[in-house]
């Protein structure tokens, strides 16, 4: 009789376990991915700002899934463009840098 009661209790709790045991990992994974992208974006921006050339630059940073970074905006030389990508590539977690920076020479005031 005790086995029957235990079996009935188990059968009644299985549906509850199935409902409450549902995992919401896809949503949490999406949130974690967004948080990681935000952290990477901040790390990239900070790394660029630590370099005197880029401290007041017009560089926009966009981080997409899996450590993909796109740089856009303007820099003063081809060397600055190369250096910006090099700095970003050194940030932990960055897999690829898409360098869309435009080189715009500063105007000479005459």
C-alpha cells in the first residue's frame, strides 16, 4: 500500500516538475551575449581613449556577436587608421576588426 501511495504522489508531482523545471537558457544566453557585447564595447572604447592620438577622436565602436567589432568615423592619417585597428585587436575577446574608418586630413588654416 505504501508503494502505491508513493507511486501516486510521484505521478502527481511529475507534471509540476516538468513545468517548473523548464529552463529559460535561450533568453538568458541572449542577455549574457548582449552584456558581453556591451563590456567589449566599453573595453574597446577605453583602450582607444588610453592612446593620446585617439583620446578625443571621432571613432565609433560597434560590437556584434562573437567579438566582431566595426570601427567607423574619421582619423587624421592612414597610420592612425592602422593603429586604431591594432589597439582594438589587442582587447581580450575581440575576434575580428572591421575597420571602416575614413582618413580625413585636418584643414590647414591659412
